[in-house]
C-alpha cells in the first residue's frame, strides 16, 4: 500500500531539474515537492521505496537536496535493498544506492 503523499509525488513525476525550475518559474511546484517529502514519515514500505526510486534524477544533481531526501527515505524500507528497484545502470542515483547497499554488506542478485 502506498500512502497518499507518495502517490501524489508519483503523479507529479520526478522534480524538474534546477534549470527547469528557474526557466519555468516552478517555485510553487518546488514547494509542493518539499511539503510532500517532509510529510512522509519513515519507515516507508517496500512498495513505496520502489515508487520513490522512480523519482530520482538521472544525473548526479540533487535538485535542492530532494534526491538525498528520497535516498534516505528509500533506505528505510524494511526489505531494502530491493533488486527490482535497482535495475539498469543509466541512473546515477540508482547506481549510488546499489553501491551503498553493497558497501553495507547487502548482496544483490
């Protein structure tokens, strides 16, 4: 089951990058992400962790710290690391999560 805050984040999709926020004057959208992320109290469920991994940026940007907040929430899921959420190598943050899990002694298939 996914909490409403996380479902709303999912419907918004990944936050715009910093350039997009400035270019499109997306300050209100940025505030909405902030409020929603702050309203998610850990731990989250495994299903919620999978939803949040989809919101991570593809590059190493942190988008005003949101990527770090997502990362820390994701790692609170009881079944973390979840192999199905860590597929592919094109996303810098997914690679970073995979590396953190492996360095923490967790084996990934």
